[in-house]
C-alpha cells in the first residue's frame, strides 16, 4: 500500500481509515503458520535474508517489515478488519490452500468473529490451489488470477468454477470485460494506481480494482455496494 508498508497491520488500518470497501493480502503457509507477506524471499519487504521456508516462525516474526511493523499472521489481519471490509486472500507458495480453508471455516463460526462467508474471496495464480479450495469448501468464492491473454478470454475462470477473474491492468479491454460478465464472472483488476487508469477501468465497467491508493479510487470511481460481499 502507498501509505504504509505493504501487507502489514499498519497498512490494513490505513485502508480501513481511508474507507476502502475491500482489502487484498498475500498469504504463505510456513511450517503450519499462515503469514501475510507478498514475496517468498525476505529482502524486498523486510530486513531479513533468504526464503520464508528457510527460517522458523520466531525469526520471521522478529523481522522489521518496514517502519517497525512485523510480518502479521492471517489471524491478526482478520482480527483487525473484523468484517468491516471485504477481504481477498491471495494464496502464495505451495501447500497453503487447505490451511487457509480450515482457518476460514473456523473463523466463520458466529461465536468467534463478525465475518460472513460472502465477504471473503480466495484468489491465486496457482489454479490447482483454487481447485483444492473448491473441493474442500464449494461455498467459498474463488477468483482466478491471470497475467496472460487467454484465447478464450475468461473461459479458464469459468471452468474453475470461479466467481471472479482478476486480470492484470495491461490485459483488460472491453472484449475481456464483456466476455467475463457474459460468463457470470466479476472482474477485479490489478494493480491500478493512476487516476487515468482508474477512470479507464470504470468506463470499461470492471467491478473493482486493486490499488495502493484507495483514496484515488474512492475519488474517481463510483463504488459498488459491497455490503453483501464480493458478488454484490
């Protein structure tokens, strides 16, 4: 996020403060712990070195993720948001899907949190992981991430049983959006930071964008009603 170190509790709190209706995070499973961080390697976003899987939980939690922030757990992030915004959990790395599904199923118990199932969206570039999510819990919404231009536009997401497709900004045109909508899919585009691109995406009729600057999107983009979740 543009106002605080990415994938930290500070960035989550800032997004809520700015009024973001939805928040996206990246999750790895490291030795059974669900950690919120974008990269498998530590150097770019922390003061650590090497890969996540090379270190134990205590070491990873001791690292500075920017401005004194720590690498948060998925539980900590969900506790801060507490159903006040929708959440897109991007699955990263290997062997993460089952742990995330189990965590969500536990969290959705009404005595534990205020979260509702429709507020959650599970996405990944690893479409095998999305298939695993569907097998484990067919009622969870999934979104297929893409960074190439398929011959059949959004057909791949439809075949996965996805509720949404999350393409890269440079891939999106009117044909892509129309094809996805015709298949009953929502279109959420990443990463859209510039006002001109935000306005272009709005004109194309995409359902939402991922951005590092929520206030820009809130200023230039008519926000959909997310009170009923990602499929509103």
